[in-house]
């Protein structure tokens, strides 16, 4: 193995792994810090943590444990994967975790680059833009867990660190010019005893120059945008053979717990096409969770009995106004947790009953479903839509020993995703 990554959330891990695979690295996602010392045959290993919004000290402990495990496995580089919208709070966790990793790896200076121009995330003069809008003026301003009210990432990162850990900027003047210019700027920042620096990047070319300049760095922090440019500087080339998965089998199902606008559109499209669907009722989940789970699974069995080739959708997805009403009545955290647990139990029931191809929509939802299916590793296959690959996972829950899964972050995927993903899987295997 040449490369190790620590991702601060789950769909972010598969997003990065997808980009590495497309760039030619055989990549495996490991769920949580492994307890054992088993060998992994891969060019890159991405450890998926759920450390973005937990207390900073816990995020540090988990990230250091992940780093040590990766180093024991021979990782020559460590990549700390963060969100391209820099999701964090004044308490962390990007700054504290990056700083702790630097100490662990005895690195005195390190670059942080969340830019991902292909996904409309640009960093210019240290300010993060999503499309044409400053981070602090877009929807991230109202994010329930990590509201971003300042687009100046030098300031945001500095606020998460001790004052002695000074943060600088690798300005676009250098990043846009050449690899040598970037290296000169970094040498200058080092000589001023800065600890970290945000790197500007507004084009794919900027990321490529940065990757070249940073290729010997033991530690880099960034989004999957910079991540996807690194395999090329390590000598990897895109190759279809690295994303080959075992043959797919078993029934097809979709579980959707995301209420993002893209997922709402995907559910509407599936219903409009006459897809078989079972809506979950949040009130019924609160009153009698086991009853909802059993009804959903009984319904799935009845569809399978009449036509096992049909894919099914079980969903709690609802529009923002409906979600708000339920949240006000029942409490956002409580209902969110109950719906997640309900979907995770349904996932287990479906997979133990013969579902072998499963799409899960929603980042948090995906996390609990993967945990409940006892999935420890994901091999990354071909990309369905940007950021969403088909994966293969061994699972003792599965009657076939494993299953194909696609974990879709809420706002990813085109409208016909729920239908096209299954035909795409068939096509890639024929
Ligand atoms: P996304 O990737 O779109 O953010 P997540 O799965 O991360 O999706 O988050 C969606 C959250 O909304 C989960 O906690 C889920 O349980 C919750 N949820 C899903 N359906 C409903 C609903 N109908 N009412 C209230 N909360 C819901």
C-alpha cells in the first residue's frame, strides 16, 4: 500500500475512494479504525470515521488511531479528507485534528486545501466560494450542525487552533503560476514559522500543480478534489481493471432517509415511473417502530413473491416543510435518530432476506445501515454519478456472503439515479 486516508465522514470516504479508483488506485474503504492487523491488498486505504461533529478530543483520538494503523500497514502518505465546504465549527474539528496529525507525524508545516473546482468549490485569496456565491452567503450558512458564517478559511482555521499555530495562505498568484512558485511560497511560509496554510485553487490545473508540489508531503488535508489529482503524481494511470467488482446477484432495493432536494426529486421520479415503493410514516415509527419495520419487510416480501426482478424503494424522504413540521412536533434529533434506526433495521431484514444490490440515500442513513449490516470494508467499483460508486462489501448478514451497495450522499445523483444505477451495474458486468 502506498497511500492512507482518514475521512471525517462516511459518504466523504466513498467519494474520495471513488476518485482515487477512477485515477487508477485499487482502493478499499475500511469502516472505522480496525481492531486487528489484517493485511489489505490495495494501493490506497481510506478509513471512514464519523468524526466531523463529535467533540474535538474524540475526533483527535479516532484520527490518531487511524493514522497509527495506516502507518503500521506501511502508508507512506496520510491524507486527512475533509468536506469541500469546510464543514466545521469554531471548536473544530479540522484544525485540532490536522494539528494532532502533524504532531503525530512530526510534521512542522502542512497544507489544507478544500477546493474542488469540478464540483464548483473554489478557494481564492483564502475565501471559499460555492459556485459564484461566498460560502457564508449560501445554504451552508444555515447548516444545522456546521453553519459556515465566515468564508475566510484562514480566519476559520486559525480560530480552531492555538494562536501559536499560525495559519497562512498559498496565494493564487503562486498556485496559478507553477509548481516551483508554490514550493517557493511554502518555503517562505515555513521560514516565517507558520504551521499551516490554506491553498488557493480555482481550476483543475491549480490542483494538479499543488499535487506536484506536495507529492512528498507526509500529511495533506483536503477534499476529494485534491485527492483525485494525487494518484497521477504517484505514477498511477486510470485503468478499468481497478474498479472491477464480483458478479452482482440477489434482489434490488433502495432505502432512502435523505430529505435533500436531489433525493426528493429522485423519489418523485421513481414513483412517477411506476416504481414499487413503501413510504415510512414518522409518526408510526415513533409509536411502534417494530410495527413499521415489520410492515415494510412484509410488503417487500410480497413484491418479491410476485416479481423478484422488480427493484423496490422504502423511503422516509419528505419535503422540507413536512420535515420541519415533524421536527417541531417530535424534536429534530429524536425523529432523525428513530428514522435512521428504522431504516437500518429494514436494511438488515432486506439483506438477510435476499437483497444483494442495495442503494442507500443519505449520509447519516448510510452510516447506520452500513453498521447494521456489519460491513467492515468496501471495495470500490465503477462510478454511477459523480461521487457515487457501486461498491462490494462482505457481510455476514447477507444470505450470499456479501452485497453490492451504493451510498448516495443526499444531494448527489441525477433525477433517474434510482433506476439507472441498477441498469448501469448490469451493463458494467456484461
Ligand atoms: P443527507 O445526506 O440528505 O443529509 P442524511 O441521511 O445524512 O441525509 O440525513 C437525513 C436525516 O433526516 C436523517 O437523520 C434521517 O433520519 C432524517 N429523516 C429522514 N426522513 C425524515 C422525515 N420524514 N422527517 C424527519 N426526519 C427525517
